[in-house]
């Protein structure tokens, strides 16, 4: 059973936030007294930041899908699948090549894709090898020339590099 995230749930998430325990006396601020309380407070702050990031991402996704009718989204997915049918690269390798196309450093790619630095380096080498390229720049050129990588995959919404 999948849970649906309704507007009511999102409204509850928006007004929710980190609630500190009640202080011993009115007018005083609650402060952690033990390392465990400090840890719980820092985890609470971290989770609250994640809550805000998730709400921001949900809003972005809703705006993005609200702009494109369902038929257009499906047609675009079909076109992308057709285009990638002949591609020797997996989606993970293609993501690393797209990151290299915009000049993203391997460290930044690793951070963005939640991979280790070594994994990104290995994926870059695999992509170069599978395409029979001489370098990552050559791999990017081959992916662009064959249509496996398009400007819309590399550039953000406003035509800016992601």
C-alpha cells in the first residue's frame, strides 16, 4: 500500500517544526544539560533542515509537472528511451558524462550523486572505455554527437548549467 502525500499532509509538514521541551520555569529558555540532550537537539535541527529541503523539492516537482501535461511527459519519456536504446552507457555512466559536460569536478559530482569519489572516477573511466574515447572530453563529444546526451540533459531549466 502506498501513501499519497495530500495537500493536507503538506500543510501539516509546513507548519511543523522543531519543538523544544518546556523549560523548568516560564520565561526561561530550555538548554541541553547533557551530551545526549545536545545530540538530540542537533539531530532535531538536522531533521528540521531536511524537512524544509524535502518541502522545497516537492514544490519544485509539483511546479515542474504542473507545467507539462501528462501526455507530453509520457511522450518525452518515450523519445528519451528511443534515443538511449543504442547507447552503450548505463544511466549512471551517462549521468557522470553529463556532469563532465558542464565541467563539474569529480568531487562535486560525487557529492551531488551521493557516490564516493572513487566511484565517480571509476564510472568516468568506464564511460571513456565503453565509448572507445581517448579522454572524458572525447566521451562527452561522442555522447553529444550520437544524441545520447542532449543540451536539455546538461543544462538546467533556464538554459544555465546545472
